[in-house]
């Protein structure tokens, strides 16, 4: 409240008002989040030590101790295994080597992200030098008050270089070996193609694309500068303006979407959900695709692909194709990495069968993690619940269990949803062993369309 006679600056919000109290609450909650992050770091380190001690008592070789700890931290924090390993590394650095940064986190002077920046920028230093930089910067004294991420990174880099210029230089040299290209989904059927390159090469690539765009624009090209650069990149890398050359695309859609103009979205393997109209437009593209229609059959209530059996140890191509279509990404909870391995949930050497029910798509890291002592996985089937998709249960060395369900395929509606909407559930289709491939396009490139549940489809395109 404003006292009578007090001078109020126009537009100012006085402390004690609702708005002022809300801002105070936001600050307190932010400080609590930081303090909780510090506590999580200490618990993670304590858990790592406890696991190593238990593994030593169980006779696990010293070189094998500690494996899988990061994955368990990830599951507990509902993060991906990769993120869990980084969180564990952050915790160890803060608790054992950077007490000042940890104190700043505990007091709310620093949030978890900025503490991560300080840890990252001192990772190349020895334990002694890192501790010296931690003491020099001492963020718990308020040295970084009002500073943004870039200012914190710059201060940490400068301090690290003063302590050990050789290690910092070696780190920069080593960074070139980590060059890579990655692809991740973006909204509206777009993707981010990212290249991590040495600075000279990156600048050269960007300059070449810029020159091409400027030349095209000066010649009257109506595209924007960014559009020309993107199109030039695609053309120079693939050798074709369309950008398609010798690749396969797996597009899963219902028969209603494919043939009847239904609005049920489709799913593009490696990307995710795409609009129905976009999928149909892709099929009707005249840039020289060859398309195969492959029918995939699923149970009407669960949306589960019909099982196939094999006595082989390795999953045959059809099994792999079905599991990849069913699981879409790594089946470890909270991990959405691309599938690299088709794995037996119950290991083959312990009697696990080579069936769709006992198969799961995993990334490489998660497949190796589940082989560590104390980790088990089992496929679960609840006969009383006919609405479940394929489910596996993961058990960690501490006895905690986590469930992973395969994502529903396009067109699937739970039985309860279909009934409430007045729809009749469709009868279960026949085995996929009798699937047929129909070539419907022209070109030497290859593609395929198939049909899951109620005969939806999967498009393979190259």
C-alpha cells in the first residue's frame, strides 16, 4: 500500500503490492531450485560411492565398478542416460574439486546451468589448478552478480588460461577431433542439420554459401538469402536440386490417410509425427521416387504389431523392420536417441526368444548399460488390459523398476476411446508374414509405403 502524501514515481511498483510479492516469490523459488541442485549433486556423489562399495563387496573388478551409475541417476531424475552421465560428472566436479562453486549453488547465487559452465570451462585443468580457479572466481562472493552466461564463460576461460595455458591450448587442438554432423527434429516438418567444425573450416563453409546467395540474389533470384544458402547446401552435398539420392524414408500412415484424405497424422522414422497432407504430398512428389506399399497389421485394441517368431539368434530383417517401426526411438525410459541395436530383452543366452515381444530397439549406450551386473529387463503382458502397447520393465541394481511402452502407431485409438466415440473396433488382421510390396513410382530411387493398424502404411523412399 502507498502511504498518503508519499511520492510515487510514475509506472513504479511499490514493494508490498501483489506484483512485488510475486517477484519476491519467484526469486525465493529460484534460490530454492539452486539449493536443491546442490543437494542433488551431493546425493549423486554419495550414490556413486555407495554403488562402488557394493560392487567391490560383490567382487566386481575395479575397472568395472561405477558402470551404470549415470544411467541410474538419469532414471531417477527422469533424464536421458546421456544427460544423466553429464549430471553425475558435474556433481563429482562440484563436490570434490570446486567447493566455492558448490557453495554458490547452495546459496542460490548461481544456478545449475551456470555452475555447469564453470565446470565445463575448467575440465581440461588438473585438480589443483581447477581448485585454484574455483577459489579465484569464488562466485559465492557475488563476483558474477548481474553477469550473463558469456561473461561467466569468458572469466572462467581467462582464469584457466592463466593457470595452465598449455592444457587450454591442447584442449583446443583436441576439439578438432570431435568434429561431427548431427540432425535433430524441428517444428513443422523441418530439421536442424548441425555441423561442428574447426573454426576456419566453419567460416569458410559459411562464406562460400554466403557468396552463392549474394550471386543468386544479384541475378534476380526471388528467394531470400537464407533460402538460397539452405538450397545451395543441399544441392552441393547431394548433387541434386531435390536433395534425394540413394536414401530410404520410412513413413507410417493409416490406409485412411493414404487413400481417403483422412487427417490422421503419419510418422516419419527418425523424425516423428508429420501432418497427413504433408505425407500425401510427399508421396505425390514428381522428383523421381519409387514407392513400395508394405502392409503392417496390428491388434485392434492395443495397436500392437502382430508377433512373429524365429529360432535364429539374430533378428531377421523383417523382425528388425517391425521393431524399428514399433519402437521409433530407444526404448529406455526418457531416452529418445536413435535406435542402433535391436536387442533381446531377455538375453538369448539365458533362454530369451527371437520374437517381436522379446525384442526392443535401443541406442548403443543403453544396450551396453543393461549388460552391467544388476540390470534386468523383461517384457510384460497384461492380459486383463487390452489397451496396452508393447511394454518392457527395466530393473536397476538398486531394485527400482521403470516401465517403457512403445508409442502408439498412427491411427491407433484405445478401445475405450473408440467406444466412447461410437466407433466399432476393427477385427484383428492377419499375420504380417503375408505382406506385399507394390511398386507405384517411377525412378531408380527407392521408397516404401506400408500400413499399420487397420492397414496404415509405411513409406520407404530414396
